[in-house]
C-alpha cells in the first residue's frame, strides 16, 4: 500500500500539530519500543516518532527498521522526527488522528 501524493499532503497537514508519541534513543528499537509503536499505530493510525540519535545514517537505518517491523509507511521525515501511517483494521473514531478519511 503506497500513499498517493495528495493523501501524503493531507496527512502531513494533520501531522504538523502532532507531538511525538514514541522517542527512540541510543539503545535503539527494543521490544518495549516496538510494542508501543504497534499500540500507537493501531490506536492513532498517524503518529510522530522522534529518533534522538545524532548520526544521520543510523537514524535512517532505525527508520527503515521501524518500517520493516511495523509495516507502516513513512509520510514525512524532517530531521529527527518521522511521521508514520498505518491503516487500522478497525479505526476507533475517538482515538484516530485522522480528522477525515481519504479513499
């Protein structure tokens, strides 16, 4: 599933006001971090993740590992913050960060 350009634009607009829900530091991706990523993606569908690692290449590798582990899609990457999207099987309208659904 690949998001089209218009959908990414809409999601970036929504993501602008979001705060990071998961912060990944020097210890990388642990089981606890993965559990929290899965929970946040399931509940909110669109989340921000801060990768607090100085080395740019390591940050890129961590972002790719997140994608591989969660099957989420990167909507936007700015500095140390990554905006991720993963469609929920049963979105909860009270928890989702998507104000409107794009078909």
